[in-house]
C-alpha cells in the first residue's frame, strides 16, 4: 500500500495473475456492446456482461460480489433488469351527497362532536357569536339537522336584541322551541350598549309578556337562569309558569333578585298553588335577601326531589330547613350569611335530617362583624357527623380552636376545599394538618403512637385561612412553616386577607424562589402554587386552567366558589361575580 494514501474500499486496477493451471476466459466482443464468456464461469449464473467504459467509476469491493458474485471480473457489471414504473395511486372517489364519513356517524356521537363548538360565555356587545355552529348549518343536510339540536338546546341571552331574535324564530318555527332545554339569562345586561333601564323597557324586547310567551313556546325547558337585572320582568305569571307550569323543569336560579315587585310576585305565586309537590331539583336564591321567611317555608315543603339548595344571605329559618321533605337528597347546600339561622338548629338539621346524608358541598360561613353562627360546641358536634362524601366545607367565621384539630385532620383525608377563616389557630397547628409530624397535644391524644409510615396523605387543594392573626407574611416565609413547601402537595391555593396579599405582592423574588404567585379578583386574593410538570402529571390535565375542574363544581374551574351552580355551564357574567369576586 502506498504510504500516505487513505484506506479505500475501491478495487485496485492491478489484478493478480491467474495461476498457470487455471483456465482463462475468452471474451468475444460484438458491436452490440456485450461480451460473451466462452468458459463456464464460477458464478454459475449468466454469461452476458456489459463492458465498463474507459475511466468509468469503480464500484466498491463489497458491491461487486453482491451484484455479480464474481469479484475477479471487476471490469464487467451484471446487466440488471429494469424496474417498471411504480403503480399509480388512484385518487379516492368523491363521496356521494350525505355519505361523508362524518355524516355517517351515529347521531349521538355527532351531537357530542358539534356540542364542543358551543360557547357558554357570549362575546361582548354585538360581536358575532356561534360562528362555527352557523358554518355547520350551511355544510350539509345531515350537519344542519344535528347542529339545530345543539344550537337551540342551550340558549344564552346576553342582551334584548338576541332574545327578540330567538323569540321570533321559535314563533315562526314552533318545532325549534321544542328543542330548547336551557334558557340562560345570567349574562343579560344593558351595560355597554348605551341604554338605560327605562330605555330597555320602552324597546319592549325583554318584558314579562315576552318572557312568558317564550316559556309557552318552549314546553320542554329544564333549566332557567335569571338574575337581578331581570327581577322586574319576572312577575307572578312567569313564576307560576316556572314553578309548576313546565313539566320538565329541574333547575331554577334567581340570583340576587330582590326588587319589591319580585318579592310580591314570589309570595303570590307560591300561595296560589294547590300542588303539594314540584319537580324542581336544583334551586338557587343566592342573595335574595328580601324574600319573606314564610314564602321560603312554603316553598321548601313542596320540593321532595331537591338536590341543590343555595339560600346564601336570605331570611331562611331553622323551621324552613326542617320542612324539607325527607325524600330530598341534598348534595350541595349553601347556608352562608343567613342571620336568621341558629347554630344549634343548623347542626341538628345536618346531623338528624335524612336529606343531608350525602352532602358534597357545604357552606356555613358567616360575617362575624354581625353574628357568629357556630360556637365551640356546635363545631365539635358538626365535625363528628359530617359524611365522608363531603368535598368542600366552608366554616369561615366559626369558633375553631386547637381542640378541633383532631376532627379537621380526619376531614382532610377526603376534603378538597376547606375554609377556616377567623379560626383561633397558630401557624404550626395549621401546618400540622399537612405533615406527619404531629406536634399538637390535641392530636397526640387521638394517636399518641402513630408512626410516620401510617400517615395518610391529605387531599386538600384549597385552604382558606383569611383573617387568622397568626397568618402573616413573616410566618408564611418562616423556616418553621412548611405550608409552602412541596411536601404539602396537592395543596395549591391559599386564600388570604387583603393585608397579607398586599404584603406578598411586593415579594416577587421570594415568590419566584418558592414557586408561588399572587392572584386577585375583586375583593378576594389567593396565593397560588405555580404549576409544574409534576402537578400536570398528577392532575392528568395538560392545561393549568383545567386542573380545578371537578364534577361537583358543575363547570366551575377555580377553587373556593361561594355560589352553587344549578347547571353544568362555564361560569361568567353576574354569576361569576357572586361566585368568586365577593
């Protein structure tokens, strides 16, 4: 080998001489450009070879044996058969009208697919809405029929012009009114449309007469959501239609309706009914603080199928609660800020009434500047009787101290939300609910020799420690506080008072180092753990905005809701204000 030359895998042009006793090849060339071997070649294959032109590119040594089987005859290449053109791919035939794969799906699946295009929260002002659904209407006959069901099943009315258009359509085509299952007026407002309330009444698009006509044309209606902007338009005739004029009605929401006309119509509609049983399952009278207690007593006695009840900030009494039929199965109950209730009456109702055996959401918060609902003995009796089905418990304002920790510790094994605002607890006692190091004497009395291996992890995601004197910026950042450490996972939200939130807002470097951040909305503030890959994996969601979704929230995503939803719908409008801002 020549020195300095790189190692090559090409055959050399110098061929070794054949042995004397080996038969040589006789090559007969012709004008056709081929050569015939006169002897029997060792390859045993063919005898026709193509001569390699002068200065042609040499093939590698490994190439020749594979292609020809004769490494010695490197000057000749096997003439390989030509490969034909690849078969042409035929373009798929166009589907006949109405025979596309999407159109061939079962109706139930197609309805579920199209339902993903709906928007529960309407756009602002006169922005076009349901653009995707309108496009589906114009695609084909099959999609048109399937889209109509989705478009008219859940009706969201943001302003009077939309309501007038919907009423006109179902008046001209009564069959469309039979598709309506939900009438959502929670977003209805004239704010931003440059109209006063008087001007809206003069336009006559949304009145008690048009609302009653709409209900008459939608006999299959199941859910009706109204709010304070419409309380003057909900008269006695409309309420009679809602309470016992719709056979399929299941959910009613009168959030913050408190005008005098509404209160009078409410009392008259209930007293004029001779029916002893109504079909309503989910009822919200949130912030209807002007309703008479006698009207509520008469109403509750006629709800044998009740599952959701929100009477926050109303005049509900202990007697009204006892009148709830024993056949009711309450899963969601909001009795917050009801000053007419007593602690003893509430605890007796929750511990003895058969309707409260399967509670999932319970709100017993109170405003301690006016009254206190639960005292020490009431808290202990209540905590001992709460069902294991409970997922959200609000005891903000209750008289909670260290002797109640042993009962709260048991609840943290199945609760996801816990509110203990204004509690008389130290930071160390609060932290002991999340770590296996039991340092509180009251907890040691329950399990004096509990090993760390027997510790059952908590399930809390949200903790409300508003207005607890021991909870400050210094105590949260202190070395003895493990509340912000990864060990307290899955805890991800701490609700704090405005003073503490303001102090934490200015500690941006520390917040980044700890992995927490400040979130605010209205008068409420939260200290939120920043999402990580581990939290995404544990939650099974790829979006931080969906980690708070739970079936018992009925569409709400955030933690710490203070209003019970009565329909599975995205939260927005005035309902979002009462649910999270106040």
